[in-house]
C-alpha cells in the first residue's frame, strides 16, 4: 500500500471514530508515517475535497491544526453537487476518483460505477478527437450521474 493510501485510510478511520470530524496536526501525522508534511497536504487536497463530501479548515501557527469534517448530504444533493463541480471537462483519472468516492459513501453501487467508468474510459472515447475527449467525457458523466439520481 502506498503511503498516500495509508495516510488517507488513517484519516478516514479518525473520521469514523470521531463522528465525522477529525483534527490533525500535519507535522505530527507526517512523523507518524515517516513522510514529509507536504505528503500530508497532498493527501488532504486530493482526497478530502468538497466534491468528495469534506470541508477542510486549517489554522496556522504553533498550535495549528487541520480540521476535516465529513458533510452529510443526501444522494440527490451529492450528485447535483458533483454534476455542478464537473464543469465543461473532466479527465479519466478525476472521473474514476469521483466514482470511487460515490461507491465508498454508498451513493452508487459498485456495478453502476464500473459501468460508468467503462463508458468514460479513454478506450471507449477513442473515436472522439483528443482535443474534445474530456468535454465528451464530462457530458456523458453528468448525464449518467443524473440517471443515478432518479
């Protein structure tokens, strides 16, 4: 398991144990995992985003901390938030990350996510010119998410 996965799992465990709110000190967590503090920043900014249902607050200074709060959203609200966040384009990796989050938060079934991922893959979109592939992917993804919402 990569260190990013270990840190993310550790934070998720903290969130689960504390009822959806975790306060961490970046340097302390970096020492725990034997990594640099920027690795902790990377995990937080890539895996605990508003699109993935989290609010991240930070307080700088000697007694500073990072507070991560899991937002409780209905399935409809979550999907509409994601549809709005996608914008005009999305790459394959970002779409897979969103799908993974939907499955982890029980907003989508694994089988649905696999079908959507297959439809959004570069292989499926190979006939579309590379210059517009991410636009086509975004349009397809948004429509498929809206179907999940019904």
